[in-house]
């Protein structure tokens, strides 16, 4: 679908003309034009391109609302007919639905536009870089590239459009069985040299993975969490941790922080940095999101994500959060630790490249458990001596990001959520690595 902004707004105008007295229409748009390539054993196994667009329509009459999502084709006559049919269907069902006591949407028309053209690679150029840099290695991965669009319009006059370019390549280099190095590269401005450098760095780590693996006894060990590992840990806070609803109902994993009963490290600062991410600065109810929302400031509770429904229920301002009240543009502040000094500062302990299978072992106490994944090593006297067999950790965020956080790295990785389930994700994070004085490994 080429240039979907104007056709989308025109479709909403046409649908608005068919509304009856008192009816309000909200329309949320999601679209993408993506190239995908899947690799296995350093060979292209699947290549495809996808163009898709969907509109989620909400018809409101008084305190009742009805919601329906439709596919858009880019053919004006077909899409106008689909919109008209959707509105008619929503109207037919609306009287039988109960009133919604927490219905809240923006009634003040607003407009915004963010169109950021990046420098994306031609598909063949990206493939040449990957295949050349990975020659002779067992590489498995997925490449995705292209523009993503988000939009919002309403019968009240809202007009918001968001279109950004992005590229990501998420891959693993395998040695044997589960011994591998996982890495990624995401950007809006393609740099062939940077991708080559990252693949070379992964190949260098693979030489360590090829050594005989070591198993350590359960216990507490000085640990370095690489940016990808810290990213997995911080995203756990989206499981109701930073939600205003969860904090009001005392079910947040950060409840002690929110209530002022506990603190994190003064070296830890977390914010929702919409201006620095790929997610739009508006929500599906027409509210706009500020450029940044402080969540944790120097270890202290500073704010939370507030959806329109929570805002209505508790009489507090909405700040553009989705219904899950989750972060979409995570930003963890950099520290003073130089990345090239990590091994020396770690000394003797565990280097964790990735974490997975994370879950809460005690939500009220902020305890999280999970497994080390690829490229986790035993480090002795500042040098990698062996890959580690898989270990389980179980520890509290108040220790990991609090009392035992030594420092974060000065350099940060820009990480794009590689999920392509249904559509490419616009969730991003800027993430440093983190050195912990100890982390508890249970088995």
C-alpha cells in the first residue's frame, strides 16, 4: 500500500458522514511494507515481502462502545465499502452491549505527523553482507526491513500519522547442540560495516563457546549482564510492574518501590522515551504521549504508565499508555563503566550474554527467575576461560537493580523487538550492560 496516510483519513471522513446523531467513531491504523528473509546454515531459506494494513474501528454512542478490526486493501472503492459495512455492523450490535463505566477517549481534536525516512538497504545488499560475513559458519536468523505506519483519526477531528523506517537482523551462530552465540543489529540507518563487525564479534565469541563447557555450583557470583540480558530483565517490568492500575491495586512487582518502602540503585534510571523510539506518540483513544515519561529516577519511583480506562477509574491524567499500560520505548540510563573494561571489572565471575524463560517467582517481592542462554561464560582474572552450562537464577529486582548493581556501561545498544507475530513490532529499548556484585544462581 503506497502512501496510506491520506487514503486512511479520507476513509474516516467518508465513514464520519454516515454517523447518526450522538455517534462517535474512533479509527486506529496499523500498516507495514516489509521484506523478510530467513536464514539457516548461512543460506537463504525463505524470502518474502508483505504489505498489510488494518483499521480498528470503535463506534461509541453514549456510554456504549463496540470495536471491530478490518483489513484494508488500498483499493478506494473496496475499502469504502468495508468501512461502511463495519460501521453498520457495529451500530447493529451496539444497543445490546452494556454501558462502559470506564469509557474515556479524547474529545479535543489534535493533529500530529512524524515521518522519518531512514537509510534502509536493498535486499540484495543486506544478503551479500550477511552471507559474506557468515561464510563457513552455521548462522540461523531472520532479517526484516521496511516502513511501518501507525495512525489515528476520529469523527471529532483527530488526525495523527506516524511512519518510520527500520531494519533488524536477529541471528545466532551455532557451534553444536545448544552451544551458540546470539546477536542482533537494528537501526533506521543501514551501515554494512557495522553489521559485518557484529557478525565478526559473534564469530570471535563462538571460539570461546567451542571450548569444553563448565558447570558451577549453585551460589552467588559476581555477574555481568550484557545489554541483551539486561533487556530481558527490564522488559519483565511490563508484566504489570509499571502499570498505574497494578500499582493502585497493589499487584505491581514494583509495589514496594511505588509505596516508598524500597529503592533501587541510584545508578538505575528508567524512562519511557517515546521521542527516541519507534512507537507513536498517540494511543488508540486519541490521547497524545509526552516525549518522555520518568518511571524510575536515580533509584526512586518517579511515575507509571496510565491508560485511559485507568485514568477514568481513578481520576488521574492519562499519558498515552496502551490498555496493558506497558513501556514501548524503554530507555535505561548509561553508567560510567566502559564496555571494553567489562571483563577486567568483572574479574572472576559470570558473563551472561542472554537470558530467557523469565518469570516471577515472587511478584510481591519483585523476585524473578530465569535461565542463562547463549554465550554465557565463566570469567577468571578478567579473561574468559570456558562457556557455562545452562544455569537458573532467582533473585530480586531490589538486589539486581538495587543493592548489587555496581554500574552500567557508558555504551548502550539500541534494541528493536524482533517479534513479527501478526506484524512487526515498534517496541524498542536503549540498553546498557550491567555489572552486579552478585547474582543468585539456584541450579
